[in-house]
C-alpha cells in the first residue's frame, strides 16, 4: 500500500519539481545561444575543442550541454557533441533560427523583470516598470544593443510562423494590404508572393523604415506612429502580434486608428496566439504572463478581441487556425 501510494505520487512531485527548476535549463539555453555555441558545432566535436572555440571552461560547458541533451537539444556521444533538429535552430544561419529569441529572453532586463513579478501581482502594473521606468519600449529606445537583439528575435519568431499564416489565409482578393507595425516587412513580402496582384504598404516607425532597403515593386513604406499619425487606406490591414502588446485602452486606440483610415467593408486581420478558454495551452499561458510582466498586454480570446473590435467599429467574421500556434481573427469595418 505504501509503495503504491508513493509510486502514484511520484509523477505529481516530478511535475512540481520540474517547474521549480525550470529556470535552470532555460538559463543554460540562453547562455549557449549568447555564446554562439551552436555555430561552432560542425559534425561531431569534442567538448574540449568546442570549449576552446567558445573561450569557456570545458568541464562547465560539458555539464551545461549534458543538461540540454537531456531536454533533447544537441546529441552527445562520449565526450563529443553534434547537432540534432532542435540544436540546429540555435545556429545563426538556420533559416528558422531561434538563437536571437533565446538571446532576447536571456537579456538582463528580462531576468530582472521576472524576478520582480511580485510587483505585478501587487499592483497589476508591468513588472518592468519597477526595473526601468517608462516600460519596455522606453528601455529599448535607450539601449540600442538590447533593441537590436529584440528586433532580431521578433524577426526570427515571425519567420517561424509566416509560412503557416500565408498558407492558412487567402490574401488574393485584396488589392492593397497594409502591414501595421510589421517590422522589417517579412510577413508582408510573403503575403505579396502569395498574392502577386496585390500592393503592399508597410506601416512602421520612422527609425525602422529608415533602416530598411529600397522597397521594390509592389511594396511601399509609410512612416508613422499608430497612436499619433494617420494610417494608410487599404483593403486589408494585418496586425501580427501587435494587439497583444497593449492593454485594452491602447489596443482599442490602435484599432480605431485603423477604422479611421479604412472604408466600410475593409478587412482587419489579428494574427496572434489567440487563446481558447477551453484549452489549457502552456505556450499561450506562458506568453500571456510574459505580456503581463513586460508590456501590460495580454493574450486574448476571440470574444475579448471581438469586444475590442466592436468598440472600434469592426465586426468579427471568423477565426482561422494555422499549422503553427498562430491563429487569424478576421473582422470587417462596419
């Protein structure tokens, strides 16, 4: 009886234990990404040679990599390491590289923010405000290196989902597609490839636009701040992981700015990890707490997004699943 009870209790204890210690493997992954370890792995490499290339202690590196191997990242044989599909994503040259995203999550300001999550629980305000007054966006404007890491991480994250979004939604009916806050335009370029008859408009902050190459045929840039400046007129407006960055009042303000520019019948697409209240998804729930601590935003359900859209003058028409964690909520201007 005692043995059976202990055996039954073990998985529960291990669930809690793994969560208690979850920050350790995550930190190891952040460090390996920051050091560029994956870029130094070609074929099989002995840990001593790998440590020399990375200018670190071989025993310490070995122990860190063994931990990652136990989570399915890298392959180990004796004292040598090689890539598997997971560790290859940490290479800088991988087409869907996640290195920058791991580097971003390991930034000191992020560590400090999550160490002060009690501030959010006590006040409801983003924890980062207790680390950097003015919040995340002010911090990034004042710290160019961190901002560059953040921007590369967002590009990498978007690249992993763009194909899924474009394959799930038909953009061909639209003559003009505006990507609002679309970064360097990776999503919009993929949309224009899928709908070659469309014209694309990338709406971004002047500093972002000024860093971009010439747009090329069928693509135009529109500089501005969606809280201040008029938005372009288009048949379809795309917001990929934009609305979740903001609280309800600011999110509604963005949607109202779009409605002011849009004609009746224009489409708006919110592309995010839209939550399902009936499904306990750890990825969506984790991202929701990240938004809570860093931006004051949130991962919303279709009903929550529908309420914001309704206040801004839109009517939700459908929610489309994609092969990735992204979902596409479609609404039309009324």
